[in-house]
């Protein structure tokens, strides 16, 4: 019964976050309607330089590499011998590492010439 308060707290925080995002979306919709009533169109967004994926990829890869290096010594303390001392705790570093590598690859493979 004492676990209900943290659960309600998490649900409340998520409700506030998603409620705020829904409110922002609704305000964007109302702005578009107001512009349409005046016969105006929403200005086109300028195309970016295409470096967003590369920047995010580098940042996520660096975080993944740092986590992987930080979590690797845990393999020396475990009583079970895993191959190359890479146990399940390494997923915390490998998932962002390979996600970042994937973002970098997407940037270079979909790059327009």
C-alpha cells in the first residue's frame, strides 16, 4: 500500500508533461486557424544544414562510449565468467553507443550531394 504514493507521483508527472505537450499542440492548431481566417499561410520553415543527425549521433555515441568504459570494470567483480567480461550490465553503454553510430551512418548514407 505504501507504493501507491510514488506510483501516483510518477503518473502525475507524466500527466503534467503530456498535458503541456497537448496544450502546445492545441495552441499551434489555434494559431494556424487564426492565420487561415485572415487569408495568411504559415511561413515555410527553412531547411536546416542537415547536420542535426550528425550532431546528435556524435553526442549519443560519446555518451555510449563513456558509459561502456565506465561499466566495463564491473565484469572483473562478477563471479560469473562472461566472454571478454562483457555481461548484461554493458547494455547500458552499448545501446546508446550503437544508436549514435546508427545516427552517424544515417547522416552519411542519406547525405545529398
